[in-house]
């Protein structure tokens, strides 16, 4: 599993979007018991923090100690530095396993073996990702140029193609549950948007190689396209793969 976010953990925690309540409501409706949840690749802890309101305990793991250091704290969340395929959790102990915007970095086969080991029979695995944001035509054109042309395949890791393909090409050997469509809708100012763009792993790769922040090169153009308004709705399409463990 790659660690692309340790060096930028603070910005990741501050600028990444928050997942919609409708997604969580759907997942909770599928879970028979709410004793233990495992949030794998937990990052800044936003999913773990939500689950902690509904489960007796939450196990949250990540390979980045820096991410864990910036994660949201709650008394029933246990954060651990652990690989996705080596969680250290008790066998057949977990009711819900979540992976948000992270499974494409995993050793997927190894992770699925761990899922089948720690998940209770009939428990739920839910993985999801969000794709490129949309604001309006003019802003979208600037961001799309940064994403596809300035960064492109040269700076994005190869695993990024799974997100471009909406997670539909990720192997998923579970009885699949089709979810309704979800999206993240947030009101951001232009500085928050610039901070989010700077948290992209490909932007960090570009800076390391060239010594220049590509987001700074478009910030003037982006602010002009943004206009005089303060907060604007930013939309991220959300894509899910949800399955029942031990049912095949």
C-alpha cells in the first residue's frame, strides 16, 4: 500500500470534503448489529468519528502515523498503525467494514482475505470514492486542465485509474448490494478549493519533481473565474461498492 499523504496530513485533514449523511444512513440500514466497525485507511478519521456515534466501538487503521496524529478523537475509537491486510483484529468480530477513498491504494487481494477473516458472517463491506469535483463550466475547465493536462499520467499514480473508472473495475468478490446515487455537496470559498487542490497526491509529486506548486500557477485564473461571490456549491459525485461478507 502506498502512503501518499503523510507529508501533507494537516492539509488533508483540513480541506478534504465530508461524506453525506445519506450514505451513512443507507449503510446503517444494512447492518444487523452495531457492536464493532472497522474503518480501514481511516485518514483524518471523519468516517470513524461518524461510526462512533452508532457503534459500541470503532477500530480505525491507517499506514500513516501522521494521518492518525491528526485524526478526530472520540473515546470509543481505537486508532492503530496497521496495513489493510494485517489489521490485528479478532476473527469474526466486525459488523461493518468501511474504506473511503482508499481501497485503490491497497493490496486488494490481501485486504479481501482480511475482510473475510475479521467480518462476522453476513456483515457489510462498503467502499467508496468521489471523482473530480464540479463547480461551473469556467471553473471546471481550469480544474480539468490541471487534472488531465498539467498532472495527467505523469504525476498521478497508476492506481488513480480506479477512481476515473468509478470503482467499477475493482475486483469485488462479494454479494453486491446496489446503493442509490450519492454525492457530496459542500459550500466552499475559493481559498478552501485551492487548499483542497493542493492536497492532491499528484500535486505533491509535481512539487517534489519541479520545485513549483502547480496550484499556485492557476490560482489567479481560478479566482477570476470564481468571481466576487464568497461561498459556491461544489459537487463531488460519489461511487460505492457494497457487499455482504460470507454470503457467496
